[in-house]
């Protein structure tokens, strides 16, 4: 009976994901061309269904803890900054720092909004609940999470080769973020901080037009990933991911 309950949770989580994916585009048509309203509606779909789901199963008091954002914001962003130093330094050397284009809009749209809400939704909810509540296991939960996250970015590709490359990069990034989420004891702020800072450096130094990047961009991105993995494996604190 318990295994059956776990799989029903899995089906419900997947149903919520596909409902968000296919209903959200229609809801954007309702608000016309207002950029503010379109962003508000777009990111509301990443939060409201999750909050309602967690509210039903866990209650108000446990939502932040369940998703992994109640504590650990300082730790998450501190280590996110340390791990992304290779990208910051490297991109400053190989990129184009068009300072005149740096503004709050760039930071919010390119880094803060996608960094927070995509991690909240894809890692905290889709992966987190499949792993914790539906008991899918890490490989299956991370695989599904990586698949849908990767497919959500293939629109950036202009050729088959580029599209496949973008999918593989974003699939791998999703699996990496999910692994860090688990190993850092349910602290979603580390993946959020990494996602925000990586996006930010990518935008500030005008690295590439899509997530694939060039050779040197991927070298510095690879150093960031390697640094986070090595430190995490050496740190290796007990997992506290929840039930």
C-alpha cells in the first residue's frame, strides 16, 4: 500500500508539471503585451501550484523547510560565490564587459528571476518531491528532472548539433544541481546561488547567446562544477533531505 501511495504522489507531481507546461502559454495570452504582467504570470506558474501542493500535504509551517529555503541562505550564497570564482575571473578575461549595458533590468531578468524560480520549481519541487515523497530514488528523479529541464532549453538551438549540445549541457546542469541539493542537506539556496551567479556572469560578460557556450566558456564552467563536487565530497555531511 505504501509503494502504491508513493507512485500516486509521483503521478500527481508529473501531472502538475505537465499542467503548468501546457496551460501557462495560454494564460500569457490573456494579459496582452504588458511585460510586467507577463513575467508575473509566467513565474506565478512556478510557485502557486507548488505552494498549493505543499500546503495540502505539509501545512503552512513546513512549506519553507520542505522546499529547502527556510535556512541556509548565507551558507548557500557564500559557497556559490566561491565555487563560481573560476567563471567570474575567466569570463572577465575572455568576455566583453559592456559596462554601459549593465543595469538592474539585466540582473533581474537574466539572473535573479530564472535563478530563483527555476530552482524552486525544478529542483525544489519536481526533483525534490519525486525523490523525497514519491521515493523514486536519485537516478530516476534526477533523470526526469534533467529531461524536462533540458527539453525546456532546446529552443535556443539553431541546428541539430547545437540543440543536442544545449540539451546535454542543461540536462547535466540539472543533475548537478539536484545532487548538490541532496548532499547539502536540503539547502536549496546553494543551487539557487549557483544558478543566479552563473547566469549573471554569463550575461555581464556577454559570453554566448545560448547555454551551450564555447570552448573556454565551458572550461571555466567545468572548473566551477569540479570545485563544487570536490569540496562537497570532502565535506560530506550527512544528508537531511526529508521524507
